[in-house]
């Protein structure tokens, strides 16, 4: 656990930003190291040092590191999207997932059509088989390109 790691003699990132002396019992020191000043700055800007301190005091020590990680994530999301925060990112991912599920259903339907045509003998010649294989390959390639475009 970070709180039991030896502390350096320098102030933690929180005390540096707040321009105060870092005490050996500083609630921030185990989680906001001096070499990560932006981490605390983001959390402080969104939540305020006093609120973060109160949260950390109320949380059991073994859960504090996870709590800080959550606060940092929330702060970064809120700074990126002040209105929706991480909910905006979740909504975007859900929309992308629905699009991908739709695209996958279309691709499966097309593949089933090709397979049905092939198995019923519609594509009985070697040329037809090669054409169908090419169509499936092209369809898979198009789907992969579309997925790459959506996911960026």
C-alpha cells in the first residue's frame, strides 16, 4: 500500500500547489506524489482540496488509492466535458456499441445469404464459388474498415 511506502523529504503535489508545509501525516502525500503535480491540480480544480481531504478521511485506508484513482478519472472527464463528465463518454461508447451491433447483424445476414446461395447450388460452379468467397472477403474488409472508422 502506498501509505506505508517511505516518503521523500519534499512536499507532496497537494501541499506544493496549496503552498503549505507537508506534514508527516498529510492525507494527500501517499496518493499525490510531488512528481505528479497535474494529478492533484485536476482533482483540486474540480472537487477542491477540502472536499478531497474530507472524502479521503471518511474512506477506509485500504480503499483510498482506488478512491483517488476514481477522483482523478472523474476530474479528467469533467475537465474534458464540463456538462456531462464521464457520463458523456459512457453515452458515446453505448451509441458506438449499438452501431456496431447493428453493423454486425447486417454483416451476419449478408453472410447467411451468401452461404445459403452457395449451399443450394446457386453458386455451384468454381467461378461462382470464387466470386462468393471474394464477396465475403470484401464484405469482411468493408466491415473492418467501417469499424476502424467508428473506433478511430
